[in-house]
C-alpha cells in the first residue's frame, strides 16, 4: 500500500511535434496542457482543416486525420453491396 503522505512526481516529457507528420496530420503548435500534463496540439490535416488532438494519441497512430480519412474509408466501403452493386 502506498503511503498517501508520499507524493510521487511524474515528469512529463514534452515532445515537440511542430512540423512533424503523422498520417495526414502535420503539427502546427501546442494548443494547451491539461491539468494532468497531457499536451493537446493543433494539427493541419491534408484536407485543409485544423484539428486539435492529444499528442500521445497522434504519435501512437490512434489518430491519423481530422476525421476525413474515416469518412473516405466509410464512403468507399458503402458504395456497393456484393454482386448487386447497390448501396
């Protein structure tokens, strides 16, 4: 059991993401840092939109675009149904 009087400090290492590409996103600037130390960044998507996201999620590949990639993927999969070519 951890003694509640002992505080454990967690050092957050901030990785500069400005100018780095992750999927369709390129880092623009640091937006803010949350109370727990998570950095939120502004990214420019290849489609032209800006998107704010958690830097860790982007680096790990959990977020690859502003949402346009999911829309395109869904649209391409939903255009035909089997051999009947109906939506």
